[in-house]
């Protein structure tokens, strides 16, 4: 498959969340959070970092929300030299139980809502819940920015959670391994690189990747195309469909998203799977950080032999 790339202009779009029963789909509005945050079966998880080091004053938290910063709470870890990996199941389960989430709860994830990279923290945590078999999960579209703009109640401290019991039922269809990706190269499965075009082309690389390049046959859907920083919102389903179609990814095509550590890839996965509704989309957690560690795995352009 020929490698394809698409350049995205700044997107000035508002989002129409995918609405499900009780008004909670993959994305929920700030109005929904304001109305439902106090419900005993709703757990709002604030994953923002450095909240108290900002200029938000004495009331920097969302009322009724528990705090579990994306970078420090334990949502990701390093495994075998690969950063940003999903922790062991018992470890991630313990984190979720410490936040008071049980299997009857609807979880709402709250990022800052500043840009697609930061919003990727929410899509990665969302993917984690879905992989663990918990489908009652949403992201606050626009994050804190939208909540605060609508005058949502602010408090001085995050809520104190009562530890819970959380049962895991892994959805293995959402997690791709290096072996799955290798098999996909010579199949009809579309490999979707969510990194910036410069990294996709091998003109630059992340510090976590051993060498530049992408996986042979991949197409490029840069993460920033899925999010409007100006409007603090995920793009509409028809926009996701158009972006995907522009690089030859159909709404029902089997696909695997990847990036460097499974962060930007989660943005593309969320767009294809949860917004567009493609149930054949998985994410490669290890991504290029893992792939480039193995000199036997192919790259495009090929590795340079010294």
C-alpha cells in the first residue's frame, strides 16, 4: 500500500456528540457533566496535571470529581524499556478501584481541553477503560475549558473516593501487539500512523523511537486533525469520515492505529472507533517505541546499516 499523508488546516468546528441512552455517548457536554456529576452512579475523573500550580485561584477543581493526573497517577508505565505502556492488569485495576469506580458506574474523563496532544490523555484513559471491558465511559468534550466557560461549580479540593470493587473483562479486540501489526502489513488491515507528518515521513523522530520511519504500508492521520483547539472540541463524525476517506480508510475497514507510545494513536483510535463507529479498529500500545527496538522489524524508509 502506498504511504499517504494529509495536511490539516485549523479546524473551526463544533461537535455533535454521539448520543446514547441517558444522553451519555463517547463524548458528553459540559452541560451534561454539570447536571449529572453528583449522581451516585457517575464518577468524574479529573486527569489534569499541575492543577494547583495554575492561576485558577482557590477553586481549581470540578465539583464531585476525583483527581488522577494522567502523567503521575499510574495510567501508563514503562515495560521492558518501552515507555507509556499499559500497566499490569492488577495495577491498573487497583488504580481504578482507588478512584471509587465500580462496574455499575458511568465514568467521565476530564482533561484540560487545550489541544489534541493534551486531549490525547483523555482518549488514552478512555481506551484503557474500554479495553478493560468497561463501556460506560465518556470524555468531557472540551474538558475543563468548556466546563469553566459554562460556569460549572468549582471547589477547592477534589472529591475523596470510597474504594470500590472493579471486575475486568478484557476486550482483546482493542489491543494490537507487534505480531498483529507485522501480520497486518501483508493483509487488508490498514495501519494508521497518528503522528505528525514529519515523523511519518522519517524526517524527524521522537526521542523514544530508536530510529526514524514508519511501519511499511501505513497511512498518515495526524492526531491534530481530529481536534479543534480554537473551539476546544473533537471534530464531528462527518469530519472524521472525510479525514479517514482522504487517506483511503473506510468506515468499516479493519485498522490498527499507532504512534510513538500509544498516546496520539488513541486520538485516532477514538475518532475512528468511537466517533465514526468503526468496530474493527484496534490500537498498538507499544507503537514505534517498541517497534523500533527490534532490528528485525521492517521500517519505511528502511533502517540505515552502519
